[in-house]
């Protein structure tokens, strides 16, 4: 009886995590410069920029807020993530934090070359919402993408 209950609990947990998760479907917005990386390297880079005074128009206290925000995001489980913006069928732009390894897979072929071929990536991202300091962030649990013969219409 205990074994049956533990199996049932595992099935319920699996179904709640995998079948009922929220999904986003759409096309990625490629950014050739993405400053929305969350990692220990990003924190070191911000600290170095602050020490060297590279960006003079950004006050030092704002660097402190950015660094502490990065640290809070890492504590919440966003280690080595980048923000990926997705355009949905209803023309909404939604930002989801995906693991850097998945983000890099989208760049295996240059997006400009894909557009010349009339192709684009189509994404299906299963995510969960994580709250950090009162702000909700979308964290990808699973990402699946494929090449399609479709160039999405993007409003400018």
C-alpha cells in the first residue's frame, strides 16, 4: 500500500511539473549584444566596470544595485541564464530567462543567414514564474526549437 501511494505521489508530481506548466510559443528576437546575462562572470564584469569607471553616465550606486540584483537572482536559481525575448502569435514580446547553453544553441547558425534562406526558429518554452524581491521573472524549465520555412512579420 505504501509503495502504491509513493508511486501515485510521483505520478502526480510529474504531471503537475510537466503537463500543467505554462508554455510560450513563438519566434526569438535575436540580440547581437545581450546584457541580460545572469552569472558569476557577469557580476565580475559589473564590478570591474564599476572600479574602472567605464560607464561614466551610470552612477556608482546603480552599479551596486545591479550587482546586488544579480546576486539575488543567482540565489533564486537563475545561475548562468540569459534573457531571451520571444514574439508570440498575438505579437506580444515576452522575456524568458533560459540557460546559456540553450541560448547558444540558437546561435549555432547566424540568424542573418537564416533570414536570407527564409527560415526562422520556432520556439516552445515551458517555464515557471519565480518571484525575486517582489518582481516576477519567467524561468525556462524546458526549451524546444525547430527551423521553420517562415519569416515572422515583426512590427517596427
